[in-house]
C-alpha cells in the first residue's frame, strides 16, 4: 500500500473513532465499572423509599442540568472565584434538592471505580431510576458523558422555563433545545410527582379563572395571600408520589398547580394531546421515555472534553 493510501486509512480511522467517542452508549460502564448502574439504582431506590419526593427532586436535577450547557453536571458545581454557578440562579435557589444523594452515590463510585463514572451520568441514571421507583416507565440510559469545568448562572436564569410562562413561551423555549411541542407536553408529565412552592402559584390560585374553585380553595388553605412563600403543594393533587398520567387528567379538570401547567390545557393546540395522554397512559409512558432519552443527549461532553470530577461539587 502506498504512503498516500496509508495516511488516508489513518485519517479514516481517526474520523471513525472520533465520531464513535462523541457518541454515548448504553454499555459504556459494562467493562469500565460493572457495578456502576447497580450502585446508583440501590442508592436511589433507598432514598426514594425513605422520602418519595426525592424521586421528583432527582428527576428535576437532570432536567435542570441538561437545559443549561447540556447534560454536563454543571448544575452540581458550587460557585467559585472564577464563575457564579447555577445553584443560586432564580429557578434553582432554595428549590433544587437531591444534591446529597448524588454526592453519596459519587463517593461510593469513587471507591469502587475511581475517576470513571461522571457526575453527569449519575444524574441521568438517577433520573431514570427515580421514575421507575415511583412506578413510571423505564428506558435505556445512554452513557459516557463527561463533566463540565464551568457552570452558568446567566444561562440557568435564561434557559429554564418559568411557571408563569404561557403556551407560546413554553413551546419556544423547548424548541430552542430541539424539542417538538409534543415532546414538551410529554416531558411536562414529569409534574405528576413532586411539590411546588406557594410563591410560585399564588397568583394562579387567587386570581386566575381557569382553575377548579374547590381545588383553588384547598390549595389556598396552605398558601395564604401573604406569607408562607415556601409552603408546599403537590404538583399532582391526585397521586403526588406515583409516576402516572394523573397530571393530564388533573389538567382536564383545571387542577394544574402552575400557570404553565394549565397552559397545556386551556383551549389551545396542546389540548388534544393532554386528552390523549389522560386516556392512554401507555402512550404517555412511551413518549415520556423517548423524550427523556432525547433530553439526556443534549450536548454531552465526550472524548477529551471536560473531565470526570472526583467531587461533583467542584472541578478536579
Ligand atoms: C414545561 C416547563 C416547566 C416549568 C415551567 C417547570 C417549572 C417548575 C417549577 C416552578 C417547579 C417547582 C419549584 C419550586 O416550587 O421550588 C417544578 C418542579 C418540578 N419539576 Fe418542573 N417545570 C417544567 C418542566 C419540567 C420537566 C421537563 C421536568 C422533568 C422532565 C420537570 C420536573 C419537575 C419535578 C419532578 C418537580 C418537583 C421537584 C420536587 O418536588 O423537588 N419539570 N417545575
């Protein structure tokens, strides 16, 4: 083979391995850290048994990670002299939970397989295992993400949707991340678990008209018109600790907690999909699982980008 052919072949091999290493794979840890998935699953399951809401909090952590700089565990970084991180951004401050669970999983994995399992992958698997622990669908998590060395306070403030958003704003913010309106509705079904704070739904329960009046009254009991800002209400009034399709049935009876929730069923283009999910939980489960896989693929760091943090809170 001539020199020319050899170098062409080498270039081709580099290109292919480059492409492969830029992709995630569900078997990534099979040889690199065979106990990784079981370790995460055991820890998540026991945390959710201890406190069901933790499943919701862990699912939300992955979402808030992926929508800001991609799924790179940037959400877990504490502020440093070089950057203000995401933890204190408006959507996250005094709101995101589950950091301790992620940290203790990471500590275990650093003993079992030092320097191998990324914090970003832990978040992705913990989100899936949380949904399963609360009775929801499972999916195959793509793995091999690496962790960022920076985080962004500003992006966390601008790219995460607000509970005051109208339908057009929600559609735009999800389409900006590559999601269709159908995927927005499917992913919103995550609000079938977890809790929200009074100050974020006060205006809705006191002033809005597209809300069931007895539901509004019952939520008002724990969310006064002044004070009690951090008092909690379930996002799904029917089955708050079960990952099911009740979120959508609630929307049909105008029992969405946030303004943004009820926007999905308020006479607009997404009403029909809410109706479909409320009558067919299997379709919701399939669509949710597929949309979660897509969310997990948002701009992962692979190859030699980023690092595998040894402590999820700070860079190495
Ligand atoms: C569609 C736009 C969305 C908006 C406007 C939104 C907004 C919110 C807000 C304001 C809270 C309560 C925060 C607090 O009271 O401190 C919340 C909770 C939650 N969100 Fe979303 N969210 C959206 C989409 C999603 C998605 C796509 C997921 C996951 C796939 C998700 C998962 C959750 C979960 C599980 C909780 C409860 C967390 C807990 O109890 O700790 N949300 N969301």
